[in-house]
């Protein structure tokens, strides 16, 4: 019995020893955690996902303050939200006002341009008059030259008769004598005793009122704008009335001309009543104390009786403020005798006081100056010699004739 108990005790002791060895072995396999390093571990940032790939989720690092990160001052300023100021919207620049070319001597400065298209008349006459024998055939050629130049039948006959008489009396005809002779006779024909000044001073305490009339295509609105430049160049203040309400963009065109020289434009709706706009323009001119009011009327077809009657209405309405000082008829010099037909019809509706001949630098015949003055009994006051803004010139008979006969 004692032997059995001793065996059991030995067995229990052996089992306990074996268990202790196993536990000790497991403890030896577990290493202690490493001591923290003084050098921080740098981890590369995750690569950005390529196109078409999903970004892999990454662990979010804890927020650090600006002091910890050490941002520069500029970046630190960006990191702090600031109030955003409203953007400053600059006003569009005002249109620049041009200084027109002075009108004094303008035709003389433009003489070369006029001479290029008009020399054929003067040179042709000088060539014919220089022939040794001036027989009837030569005089017929002289007459034909004048008629082709649109001088007109009656003025041509008068000029030829005077030339024949003076050449007969003169006898010897040197080139200088012939040039002087022709210049004197052409000046007589053109007329030097007309008052060619555009009336820009009113006889009453209101602005001078100038109405511009003419058919479509003669350059009427452009002429009105250029006339504003002529007046401003002469020191006059101008208000423009855009009473041509039937032609698309006519008011815009006139307003552009006015803005370039600092003249205000009174306008109304497209298709509005022209007489009402003309009335308002004169009213505004009076209120502003302007020197001149220029009224651009619709380009009437002279064959349309109703439209011509309306032009008469514009005249009557404007005269409620005071008398019209000028009514200028704009004619295209290249239309020749057809322009005389237009002039006659307009003269029946309104009292034309002056003529503006445009496009005189092109294929126009210089003789139309003589013909239209003779037809209406009123002077040519302005002539247009090109497309430039300062190509409208006061008509000067001497400079015109010089251009006709050349140097």
C-alpha cells in the first residue's frame, strides 16, 4: 500500500515538472517590445490613383497645428480665411472726341484730289482754244466738251459766245493769255457774288436751325455728320436731330458722327414720327443753349408725293420754335442731269437755300455746279471730295476753277 502511494506521488511530481518546462519554453519564445526610437519613421505618401482606378483608402493622419507643421507666412495667410472684397467693375471708357480739321482753306488743301477728276474739262478747253485756227468745227467741239461736263445748255451757249468774242478781240493767243481768259469766264459762270456761308447764327435768341434734305443714296446722313464737324471746327456747338426714322441704323450712324466731335444726338424709335423728333431736337438745342441744330431728314424719293408732303410737315413743325435758317439739299454730283430733276421737286416743297454736292471727286462732271445753281438760283455751299471725315469743304469758286483748268 505504501508502495502504491509513493508511485502516485512520483507521477504527480513528474507531471508538474513537465508542465513547468513547457510554460518556461513558451515564455522564452516571446521577445520583449523594442524601446521607442528617437528618430521618427517617415512613411511615403500613397500613390495617387491612375485614371480609371479607385483610390485605395488610407489611414487619416491626425491634424497638426501650423506651428507644428511650420508653414511659411504666405501659406499661413492662405490657411486663414479672410473676407473677399467685391470685384471692382471699371466703367467703359468714354468715346474720345476728335478735333476736326479747320475749315479755312480746306478746299485748297483738297485741290489736288479735285483736280484729278476735273482736269479733263479745263485741259480739254485749253487744248481746243490753243488751235491755230478756231473754225466752226472747233467751236462745236468746245460746246460739246462743256455739255458733256454737265454745264447745261443755256450756260454753255453763253460761255461759248463770250469766249468767241474775247478770242476775236484778243487776237494773239499765248498759253498764258488763254488760261487767264478761260479762268475769268469760268469764274463768271460759276458765280462769285453768291453768299456761300452756311447760316449758323440765328436772328433770334434760339439756335440756328439747319435742315438737310435729299434722296436716298446721296450721302445725306454722312453729310450731316460731316457738317457737324465743319461747324465744330469753326467753334460752334451743335445738337443733331435724327429725324430719318425710316432707314435702318440711320440714327445710329448719325449718333456715331456726333459722338466723335462731342455733339449730342436727339433720336426716337425706328419708324417714329420725324416731325416730332425734329421738334424735340430744336427744343433740346434751345435748352442747352447750342449754336446750331442740324436735322437729318428721311431720304425721300422725289417721285413719292406723300413722303414729300411729310417733309413739308417737318418744316412746319420745326418753325413753331422759330424760322429755319438753312435748308440744304444734298445732291450726288455723279447723277448729272438727273440730280437737277430731284432739285426741282425738292424746291417745290421747301425753300432750298443752299446745295451740297457730294462725290465730286469721282466720275462727276464739274459743270454740275453751274447747272444746279442756274436751275435753282441758290449757291453751292459745300462739296464732298472723298470718304474721309474732313473731306467736306466749303465751296470756294476760285479754288474750284483753278482745279478745273489745272496748273
